[in-house]
């Protein structure tokens, strides 16, 4: 694995959908990722709603992640990581020589300042943000963007993230996908007999 650039794309994926695939494919193309790991988290600490079992969500994610560069993983459950910073520190300690880039949607970037040790996350790994509907300008002007304004790498240079150690972020404005896990859960509830 030494020398690889790996995107870390965490989430509950409850359920996974084509919007997740879009974010992953956009990140691969923009940053020149060798792989992107879909880190299916046991539970998002910012969400009160309990997620279905990790195994079920991994099976569903694998049905969508057809690109050979996409790897669906239960790493966070195996290492008992509740927070992204724990996952990053675990991987950086054990996979020296691998470059990690955190991949998130614009909606997550807008809320990044609410994550545990969020400023440490920004300092430890470069971040690639993929535009999501409704979070274009809002995310780019939010608390994280303001605090780390000097660390912004402009979109045309997203492929340089792999050479940075952290404190660098870029916002990629690819076409939007309106898919939403929340909307899919609501539709499933309405369709239940």
C-alpha cells in the first residue's frame, strides 16, 4: 500500500445511493485517488436515529460500489472508532507511506465544525469536498471554511491534495445528484404496507 493515495469516505450509508457513488467517482477523478474507501460507520454520533446493522449497510453499499477503486469497509466497527479523528489517527499510525485524503459532501463540510476534534482533522489530512444540492455557497462560507481560509486549494488544483500532509481543502463543484438517504428512508416508510 505504500505510495498509494486513498480517499476516506465515511458515513452511515443508510441507505447507500447513487449520490454516494457520484461523490466517490468525483473524488477519484478530481484528486487522482488510487482507491476510495467507503467507511461504513457503526453510528453517526451527530444523529439520534439508530442505523441498521453495519453488515446490512455494507452489503447494500457493495451493490453500488462497482468501480474497482472503491472498497467498502467496516474498519470503523472493527477498531471501535466513534469519531473520524480516531479513524484518521489509527490509519496514519499503521499505514506510513500511504497518503490519505478525507472525502466529504458539501453538506458534511457545512457541519464539520460540529465533529469531534474537527480542527485536528483539518490539520492531519487534506479534505476534498464534493458539492451537494443546497450546500454550495453555504459550506464554502461556513465556520470551517472561514477558520481555514488560507488552506483552501482551488478546484483546478484538487490533484495536488495528494502531496499535502493536511491543512488543505478544496471544493469540487461537479454536477449535483439530488439523491438523499433521508429521502429514501422516508419513501420506504410511506411504501410499507
